[in-house]
């Protein structure tokens, strides 16, 4: 496209077609009355316009989407002409009352006349872009549409995340519910390892070591109902997947139960792998760490009964459970996989209660409803996870509330009956007689409201059916008649089979 420029009454044809280059514009105000000067940088060359000197050939260009500003506007950027003078032109006097009109032209070069007319002359160029306004409107519409698309994509991602929370945190919310729909079946290939060869089993979980005479509790496999696929555990694949990573279990002794089962499963898969334990005694202060050196995999257990802070100033009556702080959370940062649990210590009273006061914000009290306190602590934990782990790749899991079997009526037996002497699991399609654990619904609701995806390992129902799987008295005297924890090998192996299925995306 070519154009002609009119200067006074003389027209000169453009020497080259238009080229899309963009100058930047700088404005400075003169100290002499209304006189102003404008500077334009085109291709890195500075120009000063004047109407008292001659115009010569220029090759500076201007983008066709730059708008014009109202004439005489003090704060608006002036519209800039396509026809620009060369560096030889030094200065000009700007006439503020419209005697000079800057207009965007569709051409990029022109040859000016050798002799400039008086200051009041008008510089104009034919071929002005008549559809400049339409192009501006189209550009603005495009920007608005892009912004709307980005907002819609963000909203969609949040919606998908919420649906994932609901699907993971709510039982029965998907076609396959491997945790709540299934039964225990005898399997001759079980147990998955010989606990006598596992160097990680603590006395309180070592039922076979301390003389439990029956072995049927070792030979049950959880069979999810169709359409769920049967989960399988592959310890070598898990070690390779976790190479160079740290996995941390955070919670009470039920988290320790799962932790030790996982160590035994991995050891059975790679019996020749070099391992180390820190501290070597296995004492938990407040952590114990096992490493599979050949795979550079670190697995940690961190003991905390409430997840929130328990502060002890060392004075009598100075132990305070703070429902709104998690200062200990700094110790959990850096883990690639985190598995949390809490509940079993919340109902404790009397000598086994490890705190003297409970604090909620600025309110300190001697006691409060334990379920309400548990709920407040869960919300504090959820806020901590969202604040510290949302921008990370850390995978977060929460262990469902593990049941105990101290009341026979919970499984349809005498109220005086406990887990002592039980050797068979419950089976059948009827609901568990004791019903669901109420705090499990609170846990689901808190997880569903989080921004960070957290996978609920919903072990509660399948564990309620295993009244036969507790250590009872076969624990080296660590606990008396223990119907809370679980034998290793035993039920926690199934927890880890399902954990592995969750890690690999099977469920």
C-alpha cells in the first residue's frame, strides 16, 4: 500500500510500502508558556519535531493500533503520525489550539518537501485508516474474551478439585468404593511376609513373637465389590517410585501401626537392600526414621497425638493443648508424601489425659466438648495444609479413624465381650451393628472444604469387621488387653495395599 502526503498544497508519493514498527513516545513540558515538545524513539533513535525547520525523509514507523488522544488533552498521550522527521530536525513549537493535528497514517515512509511552509501549516496524509476504531474494538473484545476464558478455566479447575475432594472424602460417591464395599476372604497366599524376618516390628504389635497361638487372622484378604479391581502390592515398584523421596507418617500410634507394616512390606520386597534406622534404638523423640539406602528412600514416623500444639512449660498444671496453632508443622515441611491421623487421644480423661488446659484463641478453659475440640483442631490443620502445602507437589493422605473393639454390642455380642479370644472377622452385607464412627463424618467434611487435595484412606468400615486382628495380651506386656492397635503382620498390611492402590491411581 502506498499513500501521498500533503504539505500545504504539494503532494509527494511515498517511497516504500508500510512496515509494522512501533515507536515509543515521550512528552516533556517546556518552561516557555504553552510551548511543548514531544520526543519519539523509533528503532532506538531520538527525534525532536519542529515546524520552524525543514522536514526530510524518515523511516520511523508506528503501530496501527495506537490510539489518538483528544486534542489539547493535558494528561492523554498524543496521537502520533506515521510521517516522522529524521534526527536532523531539532525542535518545534507546539500550537495547542489545534493548528497541528497528529493523525495515524497507513503508510510508513514519505518524502517531505524541501521547503517548509509557515508554522500554521497543516500536515496531513491521505489514506487514513478509516477502520481504526473497529480494529480497536475488536482488540478490546479479544482481550476481554481471553480474560473470561482464563477465569472460566480457573473456576473449572477449582470445581474439579472440589469434586475430587468429595469423591475421595465421601463414601459411596463413586461407582467403585473399595473401602466401604467388600468382604474379607481367606487367601492361602497370605500373609504377605513373615513378621519374624522383619527387623522393624515393635513389641506392642508383634503378636506372633509373643505367642499368639492362632494364625487365621493372618490369612484374610480384603476383596472389594465389583466394579473395583483387586488391589495388589508391589514393593519394588513402590521403592523405585519413591527413589530420592521422603515419606512421613504423622499422628498417634495408629499411624505408627501403618508405618511399621509398610516397612515390613518393603523389606520383604527387597530383603537384600541395605537399611538403617535413626536413632538405632528405635526410640521416638519425636521421630524415628528408616532408610532404604540402595533406593535412597526415607520413611519417617512423627508422633503427635492431636496434630495441633501441646505446650508444656514444665510446671505443674502447665500443659496446654492449643487448638489454633501448629508450630510443630515446620518439621513436616519437605516431605514428599504425608500421611496424617488423629482421634484416639481426644476422648481421654483422667491420668491418661496429657494436658491440663485447653486453649481456643485467647480463651483458656479446663475442658470442653471433645468432638468440638477435635473439629476445631482439624480446621486448624486444614488451614495449615492449605497455607503451606498448596503450592507444593507434596501428596497428602489422611488415615480414616481406626475402630476399637471393647464393647461386644458393637458387633452384636454381649456388652461385656471384648476382642479377647476373637479369631474370625465379621462378614456379610448387613451394616456394622455399632454403626459408623461419628467423627468420621466430621473428617470428611473438613477434607472436602480444603483447597489442597487430600486423599482419605477410609479404613474405618473394613477395620470394624476385624475384631479378631488386635494384639490383645500378645504384645510383650506393653498394653493390657489391647483392642485398639493391630497385629503386624495383619490388618495394617491391607491398609498399605489400599494405600499403594491410591498412590498408583487404581482408586
